[in-house]
C-alpha cells in the first residue's frame, strides 16, 4: 500500500525543515510505545512516522522522494537506466546482496526486469517487488535477571544502503537465552538480527527455562528438618526440608524459573540442591554429644546397633 510521507506527518509538500521536525516530535510523543496504550496499531504508526521523518529530514532523500515517490531509494538506478547506460554492474551488485529477489516475468526482456526493480512503472497490474533487503547482526548482552523479565536496548544501526546511521529502541521479550536471535524490521530495506548472550550468574545456573541453585543447610537442620529460605531471581521463598535430608538432595520449586520464550505465562522450575554445612569450632560439650551419638549408633563393641 502506497504511503504518503507528508500525509503521515500531517504537513504540506512545501513544509520547512522546522515544520517537519515539529510535526515529527508531536506525533512521536503521541505514538511512542512507552507512552501509548500499547495497541499494535500505535506501534505500527510509530514506525511509519519514523520512516517518514528519516526521509523528509534529509534534503537529498527528500528531493528524490518528491520526484520518484515510494521508489525514491532507486532514484540513482532509475536515472542510470533512463540515460541508456549499461545497467549490468547494478544487477551484479544487487545479486550479491542477501535476499536479493528479481521477477524476470515470462519474456525476460529489459522492460520486465525494469518493472521488477521499480515497482512496475508504465505497466498496470504488476505487483511491486522489493529490490533487496540488507541484513545486519548486532550482539546484545543481557543479565540473567533481564532474561527473566525482559529488557530494552538502544541499538546503533550502521550506515546501510545509503541510509544515515541512526539509533533504534528495541524491546527484548522474557525467556531469551544465549544464541537466541531477535529479528526486527526497522524499515528502509534493513532487517536487524539481535544475537543474544546471557551472562553467567554468580549463584544460579540455567538449562533452558529451568534454574539451579545450591542451598547451604546446617547439619542439625538437615537431620531434624525445618524451614529454609531459598533465594530466587525474584525474592526469597520458604522451603520445608524434611528430617534426615541428605547432602545433595534436590528440591523442585515449580514455576520459579525463567519464562518460556513467547510464552510469558509458562515458566520453568527452580531446583535447589542441599549442601550440608558441617559445624566447626565445637565446644567440649558439643563434641561429647557427638561421641554419645556415635556410641549409641555403633554400640560399645564397635559394631553398629541393629534397629
């Protein structure tokens, strides 16, 4: 669908740079995802407004847009083809691009190729085809806490396909892990891939959506049982440890892990592994208690008492 950048910003074609800038700021404040109602329509509108401003705020791009409309990106190639110069270097360059696509039609003549490149000038009913799409990868590092709750980043887009370098606000959904790829389409022929790395945590380890943590517990509590406080990524919870629990015994806390990607209501579990802490600096009385316990369990003849 054809979009008129001037109409998107609500200004006339003779608008000054200042009027375009003021119109953009007013609309950006209205439709920015951080202040809007979160409606998908508002998000799409915000992207369109940004795209319009990126073009109309640049004098060179604005002149091309005024002359060629939505095909302004191909203005240089159009002028080259119109002058009768050999277009073959352009085709070779484009064919090396990732995702380059050409519709040669039935006859394969120059007119058909020209239609594929520039959206069908002079031919009615032919669908408009994208010339190419440049793919860009940007590494993003997150903490485990950010992987749990989601995060926002400002990404610097490089100079690609003749566009100016610019910054882009991106949101990363909860549940990503190292190796996840988040794809964003900021427009202007760019497809952005965020390549995620989740940093190692000092206490928790992770496998998929599950988390694992060691739970230190005093010897007496492991023997007698009782409540123990377990740290999670979102506060602490109480765990009831039964009597005579063993070192290395694992307890499962359901729903205390990481959300599954794109399923925020479905979460993994937290597994707490008991690490019994032996007492030190015992008093004479405490040592005697352990001697008494050993004698009771082993018997005076050194053989273990049978229950």
